[in-house]
């Protein structure tokens, strides 16, 4: 994982917080989406695109730490990302 010119530690809460905290305007967009799996999928896409300046095809391939950090912000269990198939 490369973020803003330096490699953050995946287990470092400070780095996770700095790079993957959802903004209030993110939450407005995410809250308009139906289904927890879809909301988490979109949140991961938004957070990753902002942090990495690139898009990913499948957010389920991100590290478990990143998925869990974003899921907690939404009050969603991280496992829902793999339990439900999320259509692109």
C-alpha cells in the first residue's frame, strides 16, 4: 500500500486514520446507497481513491485492516463485503 509518497504501516492506527477516515461529504453520498455491502464497497472505493490517487476493481482485495477501519466508521461488519456479492 503506497499513500502520499510514503508507505504507511497497515497496522498503524495513525496511518489508517490519516489516510482512510471518511469525510462528512463522503457520508452524505454513501448514506444514499441501499444495502450495507454496497455502502461499504462505495466507501472503500472513495477512501482508496483519495489515499492512493488510483481506482481499484475490487475493494475486497484491500487489506483487512483498511476494510475494518472503514467498516467501523459506517457501523457495518467488515465481513459483509465478502458475504454478499456486490455488483459493480
